C-alpha cells in the first residue's frame, strides 16, 4: 500500500512525492505495466523554481524527471509543491502555484496520469500542503487554513471528481491540524499544535479512525512532527525534538522515532545533532527500512536493532522525499492463496507465517499473539477481533501444554517481553501453558471469565478499555456468526468488539456490559437470528437504534456481515477469506488473518459460496482470495470456482502457504 509522507509546514515550498508503482493509462480489465522502478525514491529541489519531480532507484540509478502536461497546465510558469501517487499507482495528485506567488500560496490541486499526462485541475487549495490519497483513490487529504473562524489549519478532503473540498472534521478553536498521513486501512494521522506555538512544537500526533467521532492523541508524541504510517499500518514514524531552552531552535536535539500506533514500543531509530534537522521519514515498501533527509544528504537505514544509516548518493539540493511504495503494486495477476497445515495447529501457524515477517526482518511485524485451546471454540470466539486489532496471529495449542511448533512461531515473530494473550481459564489453557509462555521470554496475559460469555466481556475490555465504538452480538452456542462478526469488528479501529449471547438471551454479565453502551454513540449490531433476538429481548428501548445482520442460515448471515458498512468504501476490500462453514478451527485462525487485511470472512458450504457471498468477489479492487485449511475442508473445485468468479477463468495464479507475501 502506498505510504504518504508529511511535514508540519503551512506553506508548500518543497516537494513530497509518494510514487506507488505508477503506471501508464489503463483500459478496463487490463492491468497497466508499471512505469517506475520498484523501491525507488522521489524528491524535489528547493533552490530552483521547477515544474517537475525526480525519481531514482535506492542506489541513485535510473534518474528521471516527470513533468505534468495537459488541461492548461503551464509548465513554464508553475511551481509544483507536494505530489502524491494514488494507491493503485495509476494517477498522481499535485499542488501547483503560478509564479510569482505570495503567502498564503494560492495553490491548485491537480490530478494527472502517473506519467504526468492528461493533467486536470481539481480544485483551488489555498495554502495547502502535504497531500495523501484516500485508500480507495476517491479523494486527496491535505492541510490548509480553515475556511472560516479563527486562523487555524484544518485537514481537508478534496474528492478527485471535482466536488468542492470539505474539512475532514472540525478542528477545535485555538489549534492547528497539519501534515496528514493516511494508512491503507483508512486511518488519518496528523500533527496538532496550539495556535501561536513555536515552529516544531506540537501537542502531538493524533489519529482519526474511520467512523470515529473524534481523533485520539497518541501518548508520548509531544512536539512530534511529520508522522508516517508504515505500509502495514501497524507502526508510525515521526520526528521528535528535545527543547533545551526556549525559544525552540535548530540547535535542539531531534530524533527519528518509530512506535506502534497506540504509542507503545517507541524506539529512537536515529539521533540528530545540532543543526542536524531530520525531516520527512519515509518507509520502504516492505517496512524494513526508513529513509529521511537531513542537511548534507539523504539517509536510509534498516529498522532492525543495531543498524547504521546508509548515504543516498543523490543529495544535491534535496528538499523532501518519499520511498516508492511500488513493490506490491506492480501489475500482476491476482492470487488464490491456500493457507493450511497438516492439522488445525498447523493451519494457524501457516496463517501466522503468511501474515508476519520474522522479528526484525521486513515490515510486517507482529506486536502480540493470541493463544486458544485447539479442541473447543468457546473461549476463542471473540479472539479474532482481539488478534487483528492488536496486530498478531491467533494460534492454537493443547490444553495441557504449549505445542513446540507454536512456541517456535512465537519466537520467530515476537520480540522478547511481548504480550501473549491466553484465552480462557486454566481449564481451557492450563497453568503449564502460561508458564511455558513465560519461559519462552514473553509476557502472558490471561483473559478469562467463569464461562465463554464472561470471557468475551474480558476480551472486549482489553480491546476497548474506554468503551467500544462498535459492538457485534452473536450467539456463543455455535461458531459461524461470531467468527464472521470478529473479522468485521476488527475493522473499527476505534474499538470493535464481539459479545456472546446464550442463543436468544443475554447472560447477565454481557447485559451489564452493554448497559454502559449508548447505542446513539456506539454502533450496535445483532449478528445472526439469535444475536438479534437476544439484543431485542434484553434492550427493548433500543428498538430502531441497532442494526440487524441476519440471514436464513450461517451463509446468508456471513453475506450480510460482508456487505455491511464495516467493510465500506473508506476501507476497500482487496482480499476475501474463505473457510468451511462446517468446522471452526480454520475459520478462527483464518479470520484473524483476513481481518488484519481488512477483508471479510466468507463461509463455504459443500457446493461453495452462497450467491450473496459470491457478490463480494466482484469488487474491482479485489486482488486476492485466501482459502483456509486443506482440500478436505475446502475442496479444490470450490476454491477454483471462487477464484474464477473473482478474477475470470484462469486469470489468476495459485499459491500455497506463502510467507509474508507482498501485498497490493
């Protein structure tokens, strides 16, 4: 997915480029060939008034200039500001100002083909800076002075169809919101500062999740600038500064910091000295390296511990930069992944290997892991949402002890001291399992209650300690509805949880939890006929305030969930997961995988998918299907029919148990 660089400036002087495997014009049904080199870097020069941007590979080879044309663009009298390529690499948005210009810069937002041709003006964008595309390519985010009220910057969204730009949300009086960066799953991060504060000072970096009512400040990010989401959205890079004495100056130490999006695991990747100002961190496509600019040149460094920076050879006049996020966006055939092992434990491990790189090697790093017993589904039903939202796999082991292969997988993906969640009480996973996790160097955290219903409440409290933003209620007496609900709940990054009913009734603990939820502020879904009935019986006053996602059977309910707004246009579905609707283990571990990739979990019967579920496969952004389990769970004929429906007969490639494959 494309990565959008940012910087906390009110005026676009330099250039930020997000080349994403850019491609020439494209005809329907035919993937265009990639025009730009994979893994390249792009930059501008800030000491000349230029109407193009430049790119090269990470070694400095293959340098080329890109100049827009068409639509009345006057290259002789235009200064290009920020530039960002669309996530699919076929278009580019850029700011241009007619020379000579004054402040605030009277920029216009343009969109062109990736090679600069067919440029067209989208809207005026006075004082705009720092462009970032919406994940579905429908609009461009930027910061600019507010249209009315106090002189403060806001985050705007400009639809590329030419509709007038509008604020993403209302910035509170007395604050500036600047430098947006957008993750592949629709989160928007930005810098918030008080009006009148010194340059470089800020309250910190805020994140607004899709569907959330207000942004949340990331703890420990005071005086941070230039946030940048990692390609997988799990981490964020930023520049922080230590103010030695007021007023702030370039002599104050500054640092390149990488942390999890919740503020945990903050690590100083690089320390800048006096006048050694770090700007514009940018991630490599695999998330394994970060590039940044500082006086004297561009630096590239692995994020693995003990790494040292490398000097990029093209440094003269460099203003700002980004890494070309094209490794996974180069035109390719879609893939049908079969992910499975010799048994249910093996399938869960295979799903983990598909999802996460080894510790310190690559950008798809796990933060946690979730363990559940392998012989019953009861305590695991709410674990899918937990694993996906905490960025880790859901693994299965026996009640009596920790499986040796599971232990090896934990050691492969997790840093020492990482949290490993244990679902259920000691009768589900024994104290020996917990001790084995400790002995392996991790921090076990047991989430339990006296029964499956109370355990789901405990899991909900871990996902959303300040209360949920989305609640899905499904029966805990069977697995299908709860597992499809878990993949959907994980899409609400402001906190989506799954609670279990005792078929058509709510246990008292679940009812007590829900009594603290306001359905006018948090969206509440009933999933499946039993979940819907349980909500209505327990909270009759909520009539009309909840959403029913229920069909005639488990397959129809899975279709209702997959078509819900939780998988909406702000988070376009690029992958769908398919598991048998007859057995729970593959759907459990596979659900965590597909939920983390923001896709729905579909349930296959003996004859394949239901018609309602099949319609999910026809979206024009779908690039892959993951089938969980072996051929006895989902036969080859069913899997092939799913891929043929999604991509056309034979127009796809099969793959088995890939490890951390490049993602579109």
